[in-house]
DNA sequence: AGCTTCGCCTGCTTGC
DNA sequence: TGCAAGCAGGCGAAGC
């Protein structure tokens, strides 16, 4: 299963930027209104706009336009995908909710079985206010992350999932980051703040490695012994409940924090003080 | 304001 | 074998 966290989104952006940049939108249509984020203009407002560039903002995808006209933001949610096809008759495809056809016939399709994703069309000036997405781990500095966690009592696990505080990390990479940084997921944010530089360093490492591996996280169905199957990326703790820690062989535990499944090594990851 | 919980949604896995 | 329940989680809304 693909989990569109930062590495996967980065991969999608890189794949779209080249083919779409400089193209003019001939027609754009969204067939399910409930996929619009609140406050969005109609997707058809992009008709006639030229795509000036495709960028990633946290886990969201931004399509810049020129001359200044409404921009498009696509968030893939959990199961969303953006697919390019080169003209021809559109194949019947299940769960395809939006189609953008470019001059010349190139087509961009939004497919999302679970519909946790969304689209937003609006003027660039409203972007920040509407999306409210904070800096990602490559933009943040350690002192700034420390300031953002300072005084917070919520578990660091929950705070790292807050896209306003730090963007791009999802459930998988937060668990991996905290493991590599030896921080217990239940540590209060204010306590974990002292380890901001370790967390930032490990977040960047795990994300870079995932991007390098094509950004595809294949989550193999866990075998009984927790052994890894064909992972696109080696996961140390996520999805490995009951399996041995790769560092100390202690048994990986799974708990629920903020309604999110959380995996950690009770021996390697401590609460700090 | 900060923190927590819930609802959204479908596909796959598990259990009876 | 077939069906239903359980689970997965990003995000926004709601409640405290």
C-alpha cells in the first residue's frame, strides 16, 4: 500500500513537474463536490491557465499558474494518486474523481478510493491561510523545532503529526524518527524539545532514504514473526509489533496515542526527564 | 489555546 | 465458503 507521506508526495511532484510545466489547461472537471476543501473555487476556473510549476508543500501538491490566476492544491489523503495519461480515450477507471486535460491532449487524473484527499482552488494570497501547513523537516532548524515543542504537554508523537507544527511526517515516519532518536513517543513535547536536533536529524535521514527508494513504501502484510517482506524501505518499528528490535532485540510494542497506532522499542526509547 | 476524540471512507484481513 | 466485524489513518470539526 502506498502511504502518501512526504517522500511519496515528493516523488509524485517530481514526476509531474516536467510533463506539466508550461502546459495550458484546456478543461478541468471534478465530479465529486465533497472533494473540494472548504472555500475552494471550482476546478473549472483553471481553464486557460498555464501551469508554471509543481511544488510540494508538506504533503500537499501545489500547481502554480501564470499569469496570476487561481492555483490548485491537491492533497492525496491516504489513498489518493495523480496519474498522467497521454490523450486517447479515457479508460473507465474506478474512483477517478477529477480529470484535467491539457492543450495537446496530456491528461492528469485524480484517483482516490477512500476520498480522504481534497482539492483546493484559490488565489495564491489565500494559500497560507487556507492550508495552514508549517515548515517541513528540511526547512526547519533545530532551534525552531525546539521552540515549537517548548512548553507543550501533549505526547511528542501527536505533536510531530501536527502539520502546522512540522509538516510532511505521517504515522510511519514519526514512529521511525522517534525510534532513531531514542525518544519515547509518550514523552511530553516540552521534554522532547531538548532532543530537537536529534529528532530533526533522524527525520531528515529517514525521509531522504525513503525519497531515494522511489518514495514508495510498500507495506507488506506482516508475517506472524514480524519479519519484513518486500519493503520499499526498511522499517525498524512501524508495523513490527511483537518482533525484535533491530538494535537490542527487545520486543517492539504497539500502543495507541491520539487514536494513532504507535510502534516503539521500550528498551531503546526512553521518556527523558 | 491546548489537548483529545470522533467521523469521514473503502479495501483488506481476521474470525466465526 | 461466506459474511460481518475490525482495522488502517490524514485531516477537520467538535468538545472539554
